């Protein structure tokens, strides 16, 4: 249990990217909260995921794409709340159809994430 290596080391994942993070000045107004400045995250999730996947894994933020879901068995990751339905669909594909990788082309390709077909 003293191994501090990340459980996603060498895996491909997605998550909230820098472009979608709160910026300084982001706040909330309401009856219960007055003038609360959220500010930027002290250490963004994108940095955490990049560090945790190591040199043989990868973080794919897919900024500007309508959704971002990555399957790198046994992990299924979705970028944010709007990706929940597709993330659930991929969970079904993993559990019922044996899907092991989806959402990026893998280490042999450098052109970025892409949807892979379901295994036959």
C-alpha cells in the first residue's frame, strides 16, 4: 500500500479542461451569498489528470467539442455534466459488449481523439 503511483498511470482520460474552468471574477449572487468571488481553481483538474496519467497515458480535454468521453478499460471518464448520458452509454458498452477503448485513436496516432467502432 506504499505505492504512490496513480491508478490511472498509463491510461487515457478526459475531464474539465482549462478553457472551461472558472476565471477570476466568477461569482454568485443571491439572498444567501453576497459578492462571493469563486476565483480560478488553485490547481486545475487538467493539470492533475495530465500528471496522473504519466508519459504513456494521456489527457484529452476536447475543448470546443460538444462532448468528451474516453474509455480506457477499466476507466470510463466524461468531461462534465453534459457528457453523463454518453458516459452511461459507454458503461453499457463496456459491461455488455466488452468495449475496452473508445474516444481516442491510441498511441499509434497523433491526430487526437476520435470515436472508435464497437467491437464485433
